[in-house]
């Protein structure tokens, strides 16, 4: 399910508290790391993440790369400047990149990327290596910094 295929309800602007947590997510921090940096309990951070998902109309179980993409795509948080130039990516790499940003489950990612599910892990590992990203969340952050996943403020809804 892509952003444009879901709800047409407007995105709810984040409260200042949720915005602070969202900014940490946009820097690639996991809930435990956010708790350590902010002094919040991990459970409080997880509750704030549920609130962020709800505000962005994301499904309850969507993954961090999807949440981070939605934060950038809806312009809720500023896109960090990439610390290195964008690598040359093939069209199939860009398709996989978009799939990782918009889908949470491996089958959905594989289908959106036009890959056999059995080939997804190898293709994603290669894309991570080619971009120098440590994980899928950092991949989405870098891609936004490189303008490979531009903000799309007219699209609303959730993605899985």
C-alpha cells in the first residue's frame, strides 16, 4: 500500500514533544538510544512512537524506515544534509529504495521492488553496501539527503 492509496485525512502536526522524538528518529536513533539521550524511559519513547505513527496515519506495526520516510515526506522534520555524495544507483536500486521507504513487510518490499522474495535480502544487502548505509533506516535518511526520495506533501496516508 503506497502513501497515495491510503487515507485522505490530513496529517496531524506533531506536538513539540513528539517532534523532539521524531527528530531523533530522523537521525537514525532507535527507541533505546532516544531514551538514553533524552532521559525518557524506553516505554515512554515507544508510546511517543505510537503517537507519531497515528499522527502520520501509519499502521501500528510499520517499521522505522517507513516512519522516517513519512516524517520527511510530510515535512514534519527537516531532512539532514548527507555527509557524502550520492552513489550512482541503477533504476532497480531506486525501485528497491522506494519500496523499503514505503513498505514494512519483506513480501511487500519484494513485490514493490519487482523482486522474488528469495532475492530480497541479497539485493538489500548490496544496496546497503553500495550506499554505505548501516541499515534500512539510515538508507532512507541518506536517500532523502540525496534527494532520491523527495518530499511529497500532497500525499497522505499510511504505508505498509
